[in-house]
């Protein structure tokens, strides 16, 4: 992970943005004559897959069922009340509704497995590694350590069984942090939300209105696609917030915090824009509440272009077509959680009383 991709240099991306804008504008000239959207324009995008598999963690029914339980289980958090679903509410497009007191804005879990890295700064490589970190991350489940979570899981007979059946032919014991990451990760790899834009990409011209198509053309020609492209319309690279014009009042150093390299200051993962109309507030710090303002600022600070309100509204109309269909309740509804074992309540009480010394509570 030491090598720096060419696009992580600000000058290179600035040049790249100009190139994309130029070629996108050219593609637009051709299409404007025909009154249609050209193939070149659509080549920046791809439809969402049915699920987001990884060779390192094949998706199985058992893993998904276990991962779903874990996702909804508040017994895995320090306060005993918080589950993944408290902050990434699956019925609310994978973000939380109004309880955020955290340093960083809650990103959605939907379609996140497509990204090059997890977290706003990409400090976890994939959803599996992310889930393992989330257990002890103070912004997430905030457990004092891994053993504390494993102790809770081991005390619940239903989980002991579920880990054994999800990870049957492994040399290692079924109950482990690694398997926790794989189960939660397999579940997250099913959280895909295809929508009207995918129908359109699949050839259904009528899936978007004329106004939305105009917004799509605008999105390409202005140069948003230099960073927001592919299946997720983003999630593929890290870029500087304030690439062309400095972003005001930035406090968070982004990837600089990981690498210590000056070129990484204020660099964040380019977020995917799927469901973006449903996931306000915006940016790593949640500092902008309206999508219109976010779009206007993106054009000004990332590209150096002023967009008048009607062009902004046009792009926002296109972005709304990225709102997809949530998966069925059989996948995203809260399942019945396995019952406490004999020692579970005692372990949880000790944890909440701060009486966990990092050693198994007997
Ligand atoms: C208390 C709120 C909270 C809880 C609980 C929580 N998260 Fe998060 N999650 C966040 C915040 C805040 C971030 C962004 C932090 C950052 O980037 O530094 C995040 C980031 C993520 C990301 C990265 C997405 C992306 O696009 O980069 C994923 C995936 C995720 N969480 C899944 C989970 C899972 C799975 C659980 C349960 C094991 C969980 N979260 C528990 C608040 C929470
Ligand atoms: C040079 C790369 C780049 C370009 C070009 C770019 N963006 Fe972004 N965009 C980013 C980055 C980086 C972020 C995340 C910033 C942060 O974390 O605070 C972002 C965030 C966003 C968000 C907020 C998403 C969320 O979930 O919080 C929206 C909406 C957005 N961009 C739309 C656009 C539009 C529309 C355009 C074209 C006018 C555009 N962007 C051009 C890099 C870019």
C-alpha cells in the first residue's frame, strides 16, 4: 500500500479534471446535435451489480444470516444499546437520523463495499477489515477491546452455533474476530440499491425524464465525472477537498492523519453518490445540509467553475435518479436475535460498569 497512485497528486488530478471536462464537453457537442446522450457520456458509468462479491470472502447464506444478526445486536457495544443499525439505519438509506455527535459524518453502508477503501480517509481496506475496526472504534461500537466482544458472543449459545455453521471447515476456531469481520462483511456485500439510473444505463430511455437527462449531461460536461464515476459514481479515488480553490474552515486533515504526507492534507475518499438525495448532511464533517449547496461548492472548489442556480437544480434532478430501491425486509429488517446465555447479563453489566480489565470476565 506504499506506492502512491499517480492520481493522488493534486496537480495530476487537476490536469486530469481539465482533460475529462474537455473530452466530456466534446462528447456533449456530438450529442447536442442529435438531442440524445452519447455513448461516450455513458461510458463514465456502470450499472450496480446484484451483489458485491470478494474472492477473499465468498458470500454464503449462513454468513449473511449471522452478519445480519450481528449488525442489529446492541450487546456488542460498550453501552449495550448501540448496534450498527443505530447509526447506519438500513430503513433510512444506511445513515442515521439526527443523533450524530461524532467527529465525522456517518457515511451510508449501502453500496459501500464497492469503494477502494472504507471510512472517509480509507483507513480500512474493505468492509471486512472495517467491521473488525468498528468493534473498538470510539465513533462506532466503542468496545474496550476485542476480547470483550468475543466474550459476549461466546456467552450467547445461538452465536456459538451460528459461527460454527457459517465457518465449518476452518482450521481456526469458528468464533474469532476475523470471522466476525467476514460475517458482517458478507452481509454488507448484499446491500446494493439499484434504481432508475441503472434501468437507464441498461437501455430503458424512458427511465429518466428529459429534465433528468439534461442534468446528467450537465454532470458529465461540468466535469463531476473526473471524480464521481463508475458503478457508485465515486468511491474509486482519494481527492483533495478544495482541489482548485481552498475549502474554507477545514479542521479535519483527512488522509494526512494516516500518512503524514503533506500531499495528503485535506484529502478524502471521493464518496459514491448513490442515494445521495437521501443521505444529508454532506461531506466528511456533515457541514452542508443542502444538496444544492454541496453541488454548487463542488463545482466552484473542485473544478473552479461557477454554476448558476438553474444548472445546480438540473444536476440535483439527475442526482435524485440515483436513489435506488432498498433490499427486501427479509434482508434488511431486524431479525430475531439469539437469546442471552446464563452469563451474558453479568458480562454486559461488568462492561458497562467499566469493570473490564481486558481479561475474560468469569
Ligand atoms: C455510533 C455510530 C456508529 C456505529 C454504532 C457504527 N458506525 Fe459505522 N461509521 C460511523 C461513522 C461516524 C463512520 C465514519 C468514520 C470515519 O470515516 O472516520 C462510519 C463508517 C462506516 C463505514 C464506512 C463507509 C464508507 O463509505 O467509507 C462502514 C462500512 C460502516 N461504518 C459500517 C458499520 C458497521 C458494520 C457497524 C457495526 C459493526 C458500524 N458501522 C457501527 C458511525 C457508526
Ligand atoms: C476533484 C475531485 C472531485 C470533483 C471534480 C467533484 N467532486 Fe464531489 N466530492 C469530492 C470529494 C473528495 C468529496 C468528499 C469531500 C469530503 O469528504 O468532505 C466529494 C463530495 C461530494 C458530495 C457529497 C457526498 C456525500 O455523501 O457527502 C456531492 C453531492 C458531490 N461531491 C457532488 C459533486 C458534483 C455534482 C460535482 C460536479 C459539479 C463534483 N462533486 C465534482 C471530489 C470531487
